[in-house]
C-alpha cells in the first residue's frame, strides 16, 4: 500500500505561520483549510496550512521553507489518486498549480509539474501537431501525479492490445530532493513500473518534466481522444456527479481486481455515503456525505470478502494522506 501518512507533527506553530507568510506572501497561507474540494473524491478534513504554488519556483521555495522550518508537508496535484483522512493533514499542504508549458519545434514539450494533463497539456501538444500524450485524454492528473504513478492507458482502438505508459515519452524531469538539491534526472532514474515510480519512496518532488513527442496527424490524434473519452464515459462514473478516486485496488495481472470484486457480488455495496458503483466494481463513488472512514471500511470489506471467496489479496493503489 502506498502510505503517505505524515510523520507525527504538532502542526503549525504561530512562529511557523509568521515565517511562512513573510516568505510566501501575505494572505497566501490559509489556515485550517478544508481539503475535500481539492480531491476528486470530495473527501478530506482540513490542512493546518495550505499554500497554492503558482510556479515551479514557488513550489521549490515553499518546499525548501517547510524543510528548513521542520514542517511536515504534502504536495497535492489534482487529488485524483488519494484519500485524505477525515481529521485532515497536520502541517502544510502545498497544492501544485504551477502550470507553465512550452513546446519546441523538435517536439520537446516542457511542462511545470502542476500542469493539467487533460485537457491542458494534451490540447497544447495536439494543437502544435505533436503526438504521444493524446492516449491519456480524460484522465484527471497533473504532470507530477502522472510521473508519481506512471500514468497509463490502453493503446488506441480497435486493437487496444497493450497498456501505454507516460514514461514512454518522458525525456527527463527536474526534481527537488529531500536534502534540497535540485537535479535533472532521465527516465532510468525513476524506476518506473505499473502504478510505480521511485517517487513513492524517495521523497523527491517533480518541479517540471520534458516529454519527447513525435510529429503526428492532428486528425488521428483527435480520433484517439474522441474514442478514449467515449470509452471512459461508457465505463466510468462521471466525476462531476459521482466523485471517485478512480480504481481503488491495484491490477492483478491477467485477472483484474474489478472482475474479482464483481464475482463476489459487491457491485452496489454501500457503507454510509460510499458505494461500489454498478459501472465498475473497482471504483467507489461518494454519494454525497461519504467519509474517509467509510472508504477505509469499504476497502476492508472488499479485501476480506475477495480473499475469503477467491483466495486473492487485493492491495489499494491510492495514496492515504493525513490523519484518519
Ligand atoms: C475517474 C478517474 C479515472 C482514472 N483513470 C486512470 C487511468 O486510466 N490511468 C491511470 O494511470 N490513472 C487513472 N486514474 C488515477 C489518477 O488520475 C492518476 O493516478 C493521476 O496521475 C493522479 O494525479 P494527481 O495530480 O491527481 O495526483 P494526486 O492524487 O494529487 O497525488 C498522488 C500522489 O502523487 C504525489 N505527487 C503529486 N504531485 C507530485 C509531484 N509534483 N512530485 C512528486 N509527487 C507528487 C502526491 O504527493 C501523492 O502521493 C484515474 C482517476 C480518476 C479519479
């Protein structure tokens, strides 16, 4: 399980708040700020301190400051692959809204790590006539979150014969390491796998990334986008009316976590405001007032049932952030 529980912290002291405000700007550090609106699940208690970084420089300086002051901190992208605890986050949450992008004539797309993959980065690449990212249309993600989890989707219809990963087009990324050094690392450094990268345990934060794209037909790219959006709307609950964190459990090669959950008759199961959607057994939706505690209870129920009835052990793929 990817567990991002913060180390024990007393939260922000008044002295921390003064230091943060004077370095990051008056009024820019929000106190006791509810995190639910910043997650696709619409679940999560308050952060002691909340800062929105609007550039890679602001992201780096806020991280350095937290580290210097010894303040626990978490970087949030679109909050599409996390569950934030009901008691919230002690310390600082830095929401990454660093969204600058550039595209060279050679097809090198440079994006700050808070750039939103769909629609912003993909539209930018397609508009410039460069292919490689259009496969990920419809997936909620920042560039940083995409590298953290190695964003993936099926290759184009009709064959859809393999899973494509974003690392296939990654050239390199600028990282800030836990000791404050900033370096540029090529793809090999990241140790990418399915739902995996070194970012899960290294403590590095992505500041920006460069993707090598190839010249492509805009018409062909738009067709892929349309087909992939249609695929999603047929199979996934719509985020605006049925908030979710996408797939909850890791894939089980050749079998599928969703298929096992479905086999156990768990589609439609409900605990409080959390329901396993009828559309896809690996997706839980928040029916309104769902809580993180209810999601955890549903995860336990699914794991126990699937293990008892099929012998397979499911593991959550989402990150758990804060206090539950
Ligand atoms: C409806 C739906 C459908 C989905 N479909 C897919 C799919 O088809 N394929 C797929 O791969 N995923 C899918 N997902 C999962 C999700 O979209 C991806 O995991 C996405 O990459 C998460 O990005 P984020 O910016 O929201 O990251 P967040 O959820 O905000 O963060 C996830 C983790 O990444 C870390 N992180 C964020 N930014 C950085 C950074 N700059 N540097 C280092 N670490 C960072 C965070 O600290 C956290 O631990 C889906 C999710 C939803 C809700």
